[in-house]
C-alpha cells in the first residue's frame, strides 16, 4: 500500500463522501485554512443531486429545489458562483389528486395540519371537516419525548386529515409513513407548539401568527437554471480551485484512530491517508461499517437507521400534443390507491426549462414509499406505463412521450421514526469520544439540501472544538418543508 499525507501541510482533513454535505464540509474547511482530501466511492460527486437531460432538455434527475427560507443552500450557491442562476419556481400553485379530482392545494396549514377546518375545505369530506372542529373540545393529548405525526394528528383531528393531506406532504419529503414519522424530527415547529397547547389547531394558529409577525418575504423554494444538480458540480469546482483534492471511484475500506499520535488512518484501495481529522458524510450503513471497530456504539445506532427507496420517471412530450392543468404539479395520497405519489410539471414549475425548450413539455412522477417493494421491482418500461396511466387519469394527458427516463434511488431516503432525535444524540455522543471525528448528512438533522449543509457546517465546527452547531441541530432539527408550500 502507498501511504501518503492527506495533503501537504498542517490541518489535514479527509472528508469521506462527496454528496452535498461532504462537499459543503470540504468547502467550509478550505475557507478555514485546512488541507482537504475528499474521497467518494461512486464515480461522480453530488449524491442525490443529479443533473441530466431528456430529449435534449436539461433536467434534474434527483432533488430539484432547495428551501430558501433557510440560508445555507442559497448562500452556498452564491459562494460557488451561481448567484446569477438562482431562480424561484415560475409558479407555486400546486394541487392534490384526491377523491377523484385534482383539487387546489390548501393554504393555511403546517405540513398539512390546519389552523381551522375551513382551511381544508374542498379536500376533505364534510365529515372530515366536522371532525377537525372537535379538536377544541378534546382533552389534552400528551406527546412525551416524541410522537408520530400521523398518530397525534389523527387523534386530534381525525384520520382523514392525515390520509389526504399530511401523508402526501410528508411522503413527498421522506417517502415515508406519516404514522411512523417523528413529529419532533420532521416537523419540529409543530412539536414545540403541541407541547404548550391543549388544542392542536390552536398551536397551528400560533405558528401562523408568529410567521405573519416575522413577515418572511421572498420565495419559499429556490432552483437553479440548469438544475439543482449543478450545485454540487460548482461546489466541487470551487473546492478544487481552493486547493482541495476530490477523488471519485475511491471507496474507503478502513478507518482507524491512533491514540499515540492523535491522528487518523484512512484506507482507500491501495492508498493510505493520514489526517488530523475526518468528516464522515456518507449514508448510515456506510458510516456504521467504517465505525464498527473505532466506535461500536455509534455503529450499532447507525446500523438501525432505515431507508426508503423510490424512483423518478421523467417524461418529455411535444408541447403541441401535451396540454396540462395550470400549476407546478400535484401530490397523491396513498389512501386513494394510485401508483404514483406525486407529479411535477417541470416545464411549468421552472421557467428556464420552458425558455430553453419551447417546443417541449417535461414532467416527472415519483413512485415508491417506505415498505413498498413490489412496484420498484418492476422494470423501467412498467414504471413508465403506470405513470402514464395515472397521469391520464389525473390530467387527461394521453399523448405519447418522445422520450422517457427512469432514475432509481435505492435506499435513497433515511427514515425519521419516533425517537430519531434520541438516536442522533446517541450517535454524536459516541462520536464525540473520538477526537477529530464528526458526522454529517441527511440521516441526522433533516433530509433537505439546507439541512445537509447545516449538518456539514456543524461537523466542521465540531472538529475545530465548537459544539454549539451540533448541539443546536440535535435539539432543533431543520424542517425540510414549509407548510402550505405545495410539493
């Protein structure tokens, strides 16, 4: 084996993983004067952010937008030279395909939880709306240290609210089951509200009042001309320009710490690197494998993190043949028994796609939720067929696409069940016992792009001896979607 320093000089850090969290960590480390080597097992950078094309049109084949009400993602895009490519959605009007029709996505809710029954008029049945009004009469429902979103909301407002609105909204973010997902980790602002209110709707109204007082302006979400998948490419270019080294196709097989010299030994194929610090920015199963010897406790906790798989079906049509309803797309409640869980009208949501491809209409569907395995075992052509079937039923679209693409994200989305925050705290407690080691990524403090970047920055602070960022994220995870925003 060839043994080398991670980079010449002092403050040598190895970042394992070149998804957006790993790249953000490397970018921040270089700003602070460290020497950085990034090791990525796959042949590309970016993780779940993936630019691509269909019928000559540039599109995202992974995540397509980033929450703009948190500063991290937009700020990193600016730092990477993409300020002139930042664009909000051309339309923020979304729908929900439920009870046999496309219905306008309600406003005035927090992740599907309304402040008043009237907010969900048109989506819920009369019985469902009447059930919401009973919330004010019910005795307090204790939440303890954590509670499942669906379980709590159903107890207060009835299952119809969960099944027809909360579930599709949460499913769009986590590909998970609302009756398992942690309120404390996934919707932290709602968790804090219900701890201080006997009535759930009263808690939601307080959240809405505070938001109105804060008077947040500007778009909730932001995209990039050319696709959000171009963000990691730009950050990687910036990392290299600052002297950082990024090695793809370089899986790490061994990670060990020496008590004698206080340094780290990283084995990647025939290469052995020595470093003062290591940032682990990889999915939980990989982190568990690498920490098995050095931190069995952290490895055991990480080994318990579950993931959901999903697939994105991207379709391109001739504009003259493909009329679509207005808006950015629609969500689909699982209770309605459809195959797809959402569709994005990409050409309508992102103005740059329409501008670059005036004769083309691009849209995509997503399939697969936690626990759904049969649908993802089908071949690509079957996924295209079922997507077209559901699109026709929802929108009337019956044209033949000129091109299709299926992108599979196997074990792509970490699940946040009840008690997730406690698991994360235990992982970090174990990791903190190893000097110069920090962890970051989607499995800790939120699955959205800003959450992953915030996690990376906290990790960098940690290896510099500042635990405030890690402590803040552990106590207050980043909500990955603002209520009432649509898809």
